[in-house]
């Protein structure tokens, strides 16, 4: 019997990202991810302490998430193994690249599967912050191997 996965099904519906604060940074990029069923939305800083987050096929980006001073950008570039200039000049696109793997994870695991695994990992690691240093977790790709991040990005973009 086929497995019902709402996140996978909804991901097949094209979404528009026009009107998103980062859209003008690279309209062709945000149009393409929209064609792959991925929506970008602004969210208030208070909702996630200024950090971007993903729920299903939607990436939420608060204003604080794209404000990098040069020191923060250098640190993030080293941790994420990405180009420093991209973080400074295209912060929305950088955030998108960091969050797209979560879209792939939701599509693979489904909403409840992802959330259940994430909660379990947060409990076993005692906080969300500790998930980033363990490559076996749902957050591990951020500071793990670039190949895993790229693999998940390609799944989200159906490449």
C-alpha cells in the first residue's frame, strides 16, 4: 500500500515567493524554489528568537536572521562551509540554502515523522543547540559534511 505523505504531496504544488522580503535578492532563484513547491515567508523575530525555521514546505525567515556583521558572517561561513561573500551580499539566499535540507527531511519523513524525530533528538541531546554538533541528527548537516547538505538541497529542489 502506498505511503500517504502530505508534505510530499503539497511539495508538488508550485508556490509564489513574490512579496517575500528576500525575493529581490535573486528573483530567478526564489521563482525556481517556488516552482518546486517551497514557500518563503517573513516571520516575527519573537517567534523563533530571530532564527529561521522550516515547517513542511515553508521556510520562515525573521528579519534578524539575515543581519550579519562581518565577524558573525566569518564564523557562520566557517561553520557552514559556504562563501563569506554570499552571507554578506545575499543573506536571504544563504538562509534558503541552510533551510532547504529541512524541506527535504519533511518530504522524506512526513510532518509527524519529522516532528517526532526532532523532539526525540532535542530531548536526548538536552537542547536544540546540541543537535548541530551531532551529524546524525536532523540539524547535523548544518555543520557536517557539505556533501550531505547538498544532497538534501537537491532532494528539495528535485534535482
